[in-house]
């Protein structure tokens, strides 16, 4: 792994790494925050998956999570949202191609060679971080918007790998959303049976989650029609799924919303990841 | 004032305004955070002046100060660092012209028409905010790098207008620095007597400050040669100026440094601005 930048932050260290990804078949960039506690002992890791158009950098610089992670003793990782580079397929739309990987493993051309963000996060990057960083093997996952979709779907499909899960304004039902149908069709093909493994509402309905789930959603979010929180909320209630779903009055879809509730999410994960 | 964007944040409101500045003779943009307390009663205002190359936006999105301002009940304002626009003089260098106003009132061509950031902050923007926002008239000021220079020099010259002052890695002695001499020569002319009113070390030596001062400086700062904290530190000691000067081990010049100590600065100002 190559270090692109490194700064001391909140008594810990904020580092941007680049590495050659075998899974995505390109160079990938990600940010890591190690809290001061990591100098003394291995720490849990909280994954933060970002939304459409973001790189590894947006949440790392805008969400303010490092202060809370330093307080509670969690490491943070901020992966990129897609493969990138001149040789990587792309689309003119902001919500397909580079910056819009949707945390799936594409099976269709021209996407299948590089767009494998699900396997990248769950397997390759997880293994790389386990080897390179002082982690204790306890993982939580969160994310915003497309990244909230990624956090929920990755956790729901891998309950043995993640002990805690939360989301900020997640795309909750992408198989019935403009943020989902077009992309799943492009990446996964027109057979909608292949989409079900990437829809948090369908996964929750099918499998539930062994722990509890925290979801925050702003009531002034500009994208409520695409996010469809009512579908996931209904399933949480009807399945009797332990969860805290908060409709936060007046908040929109921006990082101001994420930053406003970041401390609550980091504490939520810390309480579950640091428990014996 | 025109509202360019507005988001709820930490129970308060983050707004970006644009207005016609008579002092700078151009459109000026700035960010304001109003804490939740401002809905109930007028609040103090903490000014945050930004550094070279920044706009109103960098600290607003990266420094994480809103969380602390919401806790303590302070409003924040993030002015731009210079006049801007197609008709505004500029220079190819990053440290002269747009993005590099140095918080002075230029007297030289081609700068004197627009580059009047000292008067803009102290008089025009202050009056505008007093009229437009629920402020109680108690003002503090801080800033980073060039903005730390601005905060210190503006406060030291206006002790009746600002009750509290702090700085992050300020340019401390610009009349003896590469970050100062070239710009003061361009904006103020070659008579160095005109520069003394914009050098925190010279101002402190001449006038002191009626309260105490908080300054944080990272020991791994890439720009220590230009910042010259040792000059200001020596004067603080020799003048017996009440102050807290902290050399923070391992921190560089980035927003990771500002964010790491932002809470301390907001609390410092709150304790002084909220005192009876």
C-alpha cells in the first residue's frame, strides 16, 4: 500500500492509501483513521460507505467522525465508491459508472471487469486492513445514501463479519427506485431475481438481522422519493426487527445531516463493538 | 442578502449568503451557522477567518466547528478570503490576489479598488450581520494560517469590538515572512511603516491585548518557517501577555489539525463571550 497523505488528527492518524486491487483490477484509494487507542492495543473498525459522486475523501473531510472515533477508540475506513481510472468504464450520468458503484459485483458488459465493489469491500479490503492495521477483528458498518444501501446490504448478507450496522438516509428499496433500477439493470442485467441480494428491504424481509439497526433519515431530504424509507420502516415494524429508526425533523440529504448525527452513530457502534 | 444554500445542522441552520459589498465593490459570499439557541434569544458570534486558497466553504465543511457552536450556543461566520470575480484583479500565484486577501485594505494598484478585507470584516460585514441575524453584540474571532493572522491583527486593533481572540497556526510575523512581505509590498506599497498595522507580533508588542489569547500550533507544520510562531511566543513571554500558546506535538497545517482542537477554541470563546 502506498501512502498518499498522512496527518495527525484528534490524537490519532488520518491516512490516505492507494493500492492495486485484484478484485477491481485497478488502483483503489481509501482513507483510514486510527484513534489514539490504536497505539496501545488493537481496536474495532467502523466502515463508512459513501454516496453517489463521492470519493474516499468527502466523508473523511466533511462528516467529522474522527472526533467521535477518537473518543470511543474506533478505527474508521472510508473506501471509494467505485473503481476509477482512464481504463475503467464510465457513463455521463452522475449515478452510473465512476462514483456510483452501488456496492454490487457487476456481471454485465462493460462493467463486469472493474465494478466489483461488494467483493472489494467484504473480502479484499477487509483482508488488507486486517493485515496492515492494528485491528481486533470486530467490525461495524455504516454509510450515507448509496453508502447506506451498501452498509445495510453488506451487513445483512454477512452477519458473521459485521457486529453492528447503521445508516444515514439509505437507499432503502433500490429495486423499486430510480436510484437502483437503472443501475442494477446495467450492472446485473435485466433479470430482477439477481437484484434482490442488493435491496436492504428485501434482504431484511428475507433474513432479518441478529442485532439491532440504527437508521437516521431527515424529513427535509430532497431525495425521499428515491430513498423510500417507508418501505424499510414498514418491514422493521412488521418483522418486529429490533431497530431505532429516527425521522429527524428538518434535515436534508447533505453532510450537515450526517455530521449532526455522526456522534450518535459512532457511539452506537462503539457500544456494540467494544462489548465483551 | 441572497441565500445560496441552507441546511439544518446540529439543531441549528447553516446558510450561505451572497451580497453586494460596497467596501469590496463586488459580490461577496459567506457562510453563517446559527445554533439552536438562536431561536430563543440573541447569541454571541464567533468569526472564523480562513487561510490561503480557501473560500467561505472550506472551514464551514471541514473544521467541524458547528457541533461545538451548537453545544455552547455561538453563531459562526465564515467570510471569504478575498474579493472575487472576473473583474477583480488577480495573480497567478496562490498566495496573492483572489484567495489571498491577507485581511488588509490595499492602497496600491491594481488591488486598491476591491482588496479591502480589513474594512469589509471589521465594518461592513459586521454591520450587515448585526442587522440580519439574532446576535447579542458579543463578538469573538479566530482563524487559521492567513486567517489566524487576520484574527489576531483585527482583534488587536479593535479591542472594543472583539471580546475574545484565538488562532490556529497563525502567520505570526508577516513583515518578516515570505507569507507577508511580497503581499504587503503589493497591497500596501514598499514603505514598511504601512505594514506594521498588519503584523500580530508588532501589534502585540505595541499594544498588548486586554484579555487572554489562545494559540495552537502544530509541531509538524510544513510552514513553520513562514508562520514564525517563535516571534509571537517570545513577545507573549516578554510582555507578560496573558495567553495560552500550545505547541501540539505531531500536528501539521491541515484541517485535521484545526478539527482536532476546534472544540477547545469554541469553548474558549464561549466562556469569554457568554460571561456576564
